[in-house]
């Protein structure tokens, strides 16, 4: 791919290409890569923004919601004129204006056990930019069963967390074996969220994604990064595989996401 970078691309990506660990070959690798972003809201917006700017050649966007005025405080790929528009369409238009090198595939739907395996199979990396536990467990199970790396992020009020899973283990179920009760953690509409926080966490998710595509540096695999915006403290918690994990453990309990009910505590009966 490096030999086929045209003058406009050499100019556009020049600040990355001059990095010894990227170079023309690395930029070509990014242009040949495909990333699926599930959720085009607070976390997904900066992920889409920076992956497109970096020249990731194909982006898949999954989201069934439309833009609301209350989204604009943090979902920076959408504008006032996009209110009422499907988020995937608004984000695709943003990418098209930012970087014509990037092909966008939109999926105006909710990720489900029926469509997740086929969607994920088309991409090199998945970014979990969702805001609910059923979706997070579904992404984890589908990616782990297919061996697809994915980058997880979550925010709550002034705090956020990020980690990367390589598709083999540990997995998200090693971090959270089951989902908490539905009313245990209020959503953003109830609890609120600092507008800049998803930008911080989403940018780290984009960084982890690009590092994986370039085989660059040390990922957050096996580590959960926790960020507190009020104190600017960043902590790491080690994460190890659980031998009894029903997805990535020694004796996996299921071989298909269709066998799991993604509601309530999202538990898997072994």
C-alpha cells in the first residue's frame, strides 16, 4: 500500500508518516484496515472523528438512534442541523467532509445476537462505545467467540474507564461476571455526565485501536485504566482471566451468542 500513497495522502498524513514507528507502510496499513464502532454517541463520536482523521480506511457505524438536542453537549460529530437525523448518517456525513479516503458503512440498527456475528466478522477491530450492559456483554461474547479484538470504554458522571480485550482472554466477563441490576447505575439522562469526559475516554479508545492496527506499543490488554476528571488521577487495575469464565475460561459454556439471553443480569448458565 505504501507505494500507492498519492501526493495528497502523503501530505494529509505527513505528521504520522514521519514517525519512525509508522512510516508509509504503517499509513498504508491503516488505510487497509477496517474498524466497527458500536454506538455513535458520546464515546463513539471522538472515536469516529480520530480514526477517520488518522486514515483508517473503512469504518462501520452501528447505532439505531437519532440525534437529539441534548446529545450535542458531548457528541461532537453531530450538529444542530442534525437533530432528528439518524446518528449513523450524521456521523457518516462528518467523516465524508473530514476525509474522503475513508469508506463508511452505516448500520442503522441495534446490535443484536442475530446480527452481531456477521457484522463483527467483517472488521479487524471492534470499538465498544455503547452505554448499556446488555450491549457490552453481547459485544464481548461475539468478539471472544470469533477471536476479534475490541476496545471497551465507559463513562459515569466525572469518571471513565478503558481497556482492550484481544479476543482470547481475559474478557469483559472476567471483569464483570454479570450485569448489575438495571436501576443500580443511572444513565446519563438521570445521573448526568461532564461533556468533555466521553471525549477523553473515546480518544483513548481510538488510540488503543490505532496502536493495535499498527502493532505499536503496549495495549491495555490485562489492565483497566480508570480516569477521574475531578482529580485528574489515572489508575490502573490488573485484570486476569477467570478459569471459570463461561466465555474465555477453561471450559467455555457456549459457542454462539444466540444461546445467551442479553437481558437482566446477562448471566450464562453453565
